[in-house]
C-alpha cells in the first residue's frame, strides 16, 4: 500500500459548490426572484440578446443584469443604456462563475425587488457548464457561424441547459449550418432541451424566447 493519501480535490470542490448553489436557489425562491444563467462562446450574442429580451419584458418584469467578465465593463455599459439595473462582476482571470461568486454578486446587487436576474456568464463553452451557479434555469446561445457540430464537441453545456437559442439566423444563407442536425445532436445530449432560433440583430424569434422566459419566471413565483 502506498504511504501517502490521495484526496479527490475536484470532487470536493463540486460537492461544496452544489451545496452553496442549492442554498442560493432556496433564498431566491423565498424572495420570488428568478435567476437565469446565460452561457455561450464569446461573441455568440449574449449581450445583444439580453438587450432584446429587456425590450420585450421590461414592461412585465423588474429585471436586473449581472455581467461577468474577466476584466472589463463593456457589457455593463451596454446594458446600462437599456435603463435596467446592471452590475459588473470581475472574475480576475477565472473562466467561469461558481455559486459563491454568484451569491457575492447578487448580494452586492440587492435582488429583493427584482423578478428576473440574468447572469451573463464568462464567454466559454467548457468551464461555465461545470459549475452550478444557483440559477433556476440555464440557457445557452449557439450562433450560426460556430457550426452545427458543437453539441458533439462540447456535450456538457448542452446537457445542463434547459434552453438553446440558435442566434444569428440572418446569416444562415452564408454558412452550411444544418438546423435539423443541430437539433438532433443537441437532443442526443439532452432530450428535453428547448430549441429556439433567433436573430438578436433583427428581433426575429425574440417573442418566442421572451414568452418561454416569462412563463418560467411566473412558474417560479407561483
Ligand atoms: N448578424 C448578426 N450579428 C449579431 C447577432 N447577434 C449579435 N450579433 C453581433 O455579434 C457580435 C457579438 O455580439 P455580443 O452580443 O457582444 O456577444 P457576446 O460576446 O456573446 O455578449 C456583435 O458584433 C453583435 O452585433 C445576430 O443575430 N446577427
Ligand atoms: Mg457580452
């Protein structure tokens, strides 16, 4: 027998994170605040989609946006221009947010009077998917230029997301992106995933997305 001990550090990090995430969800439930974790590659259209979502829902819901980035405030400035409250979180080089970082952000933000908080996670298809942030639902955006094979290459993020927005459908004529194939591959990972094609640039499909999100918030609050 080896004379040293092996400790599964990664497992214990995830177990502790899962406990914190569950505690955060319970607190949000008591406050009737819905937290959405929005993930994608950099440039897939998270901030643009959020601006459209705010336009569609700001008459119905009190919305706040938490922007997470390694080190910039570009997105918080953009959201600030929409008139809803925004906060910028800097991860200091980390490629994802965990439940404790999300909790710190929510506490600084003050969420008691908000119906919907969206966390724009750090742009990345790998690390953010590994950590439960405490969100009620996970959403992801895959944009047409990235290609329809991504559910095959980055399975975890498609497994943990409740809804997949296929953005930039305006550029479909220029790419050999196959909507049937992406649907098939995403459902192989997650048979229950909702798939909504959108164009954040023109607003096409945003109505269907906003309806889905509003229903989730109402279900959480009832
Ligand atoms: N053609 C097209 N461009 C888009 C669309 N949505 C976003 N973009 C552009 O994609 C780039 C990245 O968008 P952004 O929202 O910043 O992505 P993020 O990094 O995921 O937050 C910007 O130049 C947007 O104008 C879309 O539906 N169609
Ligand atoms: Mg952004």
